[in-house]
C-alpha cells in the first residue's frame, strides 16, 4: 500500500511540474558561450619541450563548426580551469610527469591554469578538461 501511495504522489508531482507556463522558454535562444583566446601547452615533464602547443581562438564557443577545438569547448567556463580545492583529500596515485598550462582570456577575463598528474584529483581534473588539453599523456 505504501508503494502505491508513493507512486501516486510521484505521478502527481510530475504532472504538476509539467503544467507550468513555460511557453516563452521555447522562443528564447540560448545565450552564446563566452569567447576564448587561449594558448595551451602540454609538456611530457616540467621544463621539457612541448609535445603539443595549440592556440584556441573562438568568437563563440561551440558555434564555429570550422574550428574543431571551439566545438569541443561548448559549455566550457572559467570554473572548469579552477584548481583542486585546498584541503581536498586525494588518492596518492601518480599519473606521470606531464604538465600543461592554459593562458589567455575566456569571456574577456584573463585565465591562467596549470595542470599536472601528481594525484588522483589532478588526474581527474585533467580528464575533465581533455577537450582543451587532450588525453592524459
């Protein structure tokens, strides 16, 4: 009986959510993502020659089909470049000596980020940004 009551409540909640007056939302165009001018440098180890150096210049992220890196960065924001928060507990898994830097502007604001593979949190951060950095070396 409790399961039947819970199912009925869920059905009512879903029906009520679908009744909102959102007709205006269909007519609105999504806001374009911020423009980007970024230099990405990936090195096999600190101080070594870059294995990949890319200049990314997009007027609107995701919009220019001719620039593959711009398409891949659709929805990308400054928060994606944020460092691992202080005090975060991370597994001590060493992913290798590779490092990467990202410098430039995103949405007319300067950005600068460093990436490494020193622990599980940094490896996960690199993977979240692989559209910009490429795969973990």
